[in-house]
């Protein structure tokens, strides 16, 4: 058994980012930039009005003064002339401030009668003008490579005049569930059989992280079938479930071995999820997850999500945790890093309270589904009294 | 100006959930259940082994005893016979516990030589057996209607034998950007023009919430064009941007009015985003957002996301906030609920520290994009010293 963090680092060290892909602007949402977004123009392109009102010379626009309206400058229709002494130009939010003007008199502070404008409250020079380049300047880097794009980023890239974005190609992950006992949902169940759930859950985990999961046909407990399906190729990573334990019916290592499988490690000091395979089949990395659904999903959070992050060029590949306090006394831990399925609720002082489920059996998918997060317990962690600080991996926020 | 919360409640009161849609299991990820998922079977379907080892009678399997191996029960291949006195059946994780056995002797605690099995460490009755129905029982509700499905939920629905799920249809939202001054990214810019960014950012916001945004062609500042595009129909909601202010060039209300637009309210006591229109064009609700990109996005977070949640049948439609402490002194607030663009970073005591950006101008998209969240400041909130508690809407976690 190797320590969890060693395992994760060995996995990450073997993962390469996918190459760049050009996508239309809107398709860039939630993708990871492969090339930075650089401003193609200056925003605003000129000094513009921040309000609806009148472009004036502040020196003239004192309370009680009367000005002459000589034109209009709505957004998109710049005023070609100049604002002279005693003059005002009608302007609207976003309109270019005409030459000669140095302030915007907001319409609430003026009264127009035909071409005559009476100033009811004077204005200081510079007021309500957004200066050229206030938002950004041409040539400036707005979004760095390696950033997962938010909706705000899409808006910013649009404003900077980018109809296309260059992002990392979505990782394609093959998912191979093995076992004589499993059948697809809705299909006839063999005697003693159960419905296959891991492949579907893992495909959703992969989708949540921005990858594409491809569910291969279920492989029976037969080395030839496993080898044939695993070797189908065209993927950035092969994830298997089941067959990673020490039993005679755990065939994945044996099956892959026929095709030159290079094992890096298996068995990790963690719970749930001790039996985990990591290696390489030709050029394709292989992650062999346990068959128990809870073990498979926890291992996916701990190892597969960081791998998917790394594949997409994200800089920080560790799983995000949030601080919380233990809702009950936690017993001392043994040599395996534990991941307690827990609910999260705000406590009296605003801090999150993490309370582990009563049953932590690795076959209990319903308990996992109703959990909000995983309390991390380090190997040999001493007993921890209720109210002490713990770190929790939140799950629903990940879409997991 | 009406209070923000009143506005949100009036918007939500007018929103109806979309109808149900049947999707394949995997397509249910991140969708909202319209009908509960009920277990179609019992899991595990029988008492099963939690380990690889031997099914035995605990009374016989005392340390030093020798048993006779009479068969095997791998997962998916139940043993047809019975475990008699002095007998053991080879079993693997997930295998059905054969009749007669009442414990699993794990293989680490036994030594097999041909059919002879020596017990090296005895086992107690019931050990390493997962009881029938430990995870869930046929007929039990596993996932309620109104739940946004996680990857774990997809796994649970699969295990409960559901190849299909019934979810709320994705809301279809039309997005109409207006303004003579805007052009699509990459298109020739008119004189005094800027690139349209709101529609693209809003489409991404809608995607982040599980809706489908349809970007209509840009409408010039012309009532007829706006009316024609707005009336194209087939949408659950029309969102406009720009033209919601009081200027003469703000035409949206006027344009919609030609087609029997029923205004509910406009102008909200909030910042950024005072000018906001809410009403109905025939049967279609209309949300008119301000043209400033920061105002439009903040209003989308505050009003559009809750509306999208309600459309998808989610029970809690309020925007999620996280507790934090102010990173600087905050001045007293005026009558408008404020949303300060802020960075979030963990503080020394583990609590989040929210620090507002120096500039809060509603045209500064780059500042918004680099923010982590929005500090909420209630109308007339008194000055707040650094270190005091604030509530923050986190943005990146929403994909916004």
C-alpha cells in the first residue's frame, strides 16, 4: 500500500495536457483556455458618458446657467462637432464625449426647453465621464491560459472582440466496467446479478469535470474480453471498474498484462478504495478503480478529477477542500487515509459543521448520494473531539 | 424604485416550471428531476459477501479448525448448494452468501490446500456479510423530484435499474441585445461602436444554470426591429439587454408596448442595475436587463438565476451566499442594495475574507471577471468595520 498523496502525484506526473482546439466564443464556457485572451481593442474606445444627460463645459454649467443644446451624441452616434462655450450636447450612456466637453450634466440636474437648457445643479469637471481604456487597453492580457472560463470571462472575451477561443480539447476517457454479475440498467439481470452503476456515475463525474466519458460494453470476467475492449484505443485514459482486488475473479491486471501492460502501482493506503491500479497500456494511461460503487466514486474524486484537471491544463490539480468543524467525536484513524461521507450544515458561528453518516460501508450508494462531502482523515490521525477543525471535499459543488 | 427582494419575489411568482422530459440515464446529470426515482429492486438483492474469502458457519470456523471447501460463489455465480457443518464455500466480494453460512472468513485469515481450509483466525457470526437491502429496498424513494442530479445520483439511479429519467425540460431563453452602437465579436464595428458582450455572457449564465440561451440577432435602436425580434416566440422567457434606462434612446418598453406588453415594474433599488424591466409579452415573461455589462451580469445572478431555478422545478430559488468577513472597512450604504465585486481568500482563522475591488464602475467587465464574488450590502446598511461578517454570492462556483 502506498500513501494516497504519493499515488496522486505519480498519477499526475504521467498525465499530459490535451492539445488546443478552436471553439466559437459561446462554446468556450467552462472550458480551459489553451492560449491567453488578449484585448484586441481598447474599452471604452474613447471617453464616454456614464449617464444620460448633457455633455458640457463644467466651467459654464454652474447652477442657474442657461446653455444652448447644439446636437446629440447617443451611443453609436458620435457628435461630429465641438461643444463650445455656453453649449451643451444631449448625450446618453455610452455615447462618446464630444470634443470641447469636460463633464456630463445628468438630466436630473437640468431642464430642457427646446434648445435651451437650464442647469438646476452645477457639475464639476470630469464628472460622469468614463475615460478611454477604463476597462481594458488593446494588447493587454485579459485572461491567462489555464483558466477555466466563467460566464463573465465569455463576456470579457466578447467585449475584447474575440469570436473564437482556443481551449484544451476535452479529454476522452474510456470507461470499462467488468464483472459477470453486472448488467446495464433495464437489461435482463443474470442470476445473482446487480445493475451496473459505476460506469454511468463515472461518465457523469467526467462530464462534471469537462471531459467526455465513453462507456464501453461491459466486460465479463474473462481476460480475453477485457483485453479486447481495453485495447480499442482512441482515448486519453482508460478507467476500469471492478477486478482490481486480490480475488481469483479479479482479472483486470492479468487481462491487460497480455497486451504489455506496465503496472506502476496498485493498492493505496486509503478507505474506501484500497485496490486501485495505475499503469500504462502502450501509450494510454490506465486507472483501475475498485468495483464497489462508493470506493469507485471516492477514488474518482481523489484521483480522476485531478487527472482530468491536469489533462485540461489547469494549474492546480489538487482536490478543493473547505474548512469545517466535526459534528461528532471522530475516532482515531488507522493506517488508511479515510474519506467519511458526511452532511454539511452551517453552524451557529457561521462555520460549516460536517457530520459523518452512521454507516460508512463502501457498498452504500444511497448514503453517498445523500452526503454533502467527504471528511478527510489522515493516516493515524488521533481521535478528534466534536467541534474541532476538519477539511472536507464538497461533492455537490463539483457536480459529483 | 422597488426593493430588490420584492422584485425577485414578483419575478418568481410569475415563473412556472417547465414540463417533464424523458432522457437517457446519463443525460440526466445536472438536470432537475421532475419525477422521483424509486428503487426498482432491492440492493443488495440478497445477503452478500463484503470481502474475498470463504462462506462458513461461524460456530465451525474457530481458530485452528479445518474445513472442507465444497464449492465457489463468485459475484454473479451463486452457489446452488448449502454450507453444511465443517464446510466452506469460496466466495468473492459481492457473491451471494450461500444457504447455511452465517459469516465470511476473509482469505487473509485462512489457508487453503486443495479442498482443505485451515482457519488461522476465527470469525464471529455475521462478520463481513452485507445484508439484503443494506443500500436500498425496492419501492423506496431514492431521489425526490426537484433535485438537481449529481454524478452520485446517476450512479444510484443506475443501481436502482433506471435506464431513463424524467427531468424538467431545459428552459429556452431568448436573448435580445439592443443598441445601434453594438456589433457581434469579429464583425465590422460602426463608428463609435463597441462589441456586444452581454448576450454571450448571458447565454453562458443560462448554460451554467441548465437552460438553453438563444442569442437573437442584435436589434438596432428602432422600435419596429425590437418588436419584431421580441415577438418571434417559442421561448420560456425573453431577456433583453440595453434600452431599459430613461434616455430617449431606450426603446425596449416602447417597442414591446406595440405588441401588448404588460409592464409589472421597472427600476429597482439596487446597484449596479437600477433600470430593470419585468413584464409579460402575451404569455412570455420578459426580463429587461440594463445595458452595462456588469449591471446586466449582476442582475442575471440576482434575478435570472433564481428564475431559471424556478423554471426547472428547484425548490429553493434564492441565490446561495457564503459567510465571509470584510477585508476592509466598508462605508455606509445608500438606499440601493449594493453588490460589491470582491476577491475571496481564506483568512488566518479559516474564514473567507472578502475584499472589494477598488473600482466598482458598472462598465468594468475586467474587474467583474477577476472577482470571486459579490459582497451584499443592504439598503442603508451602516458602515462596517474590517473583520465584521458579510454575506457573499460566490460567482465562479456557479460557473458565472
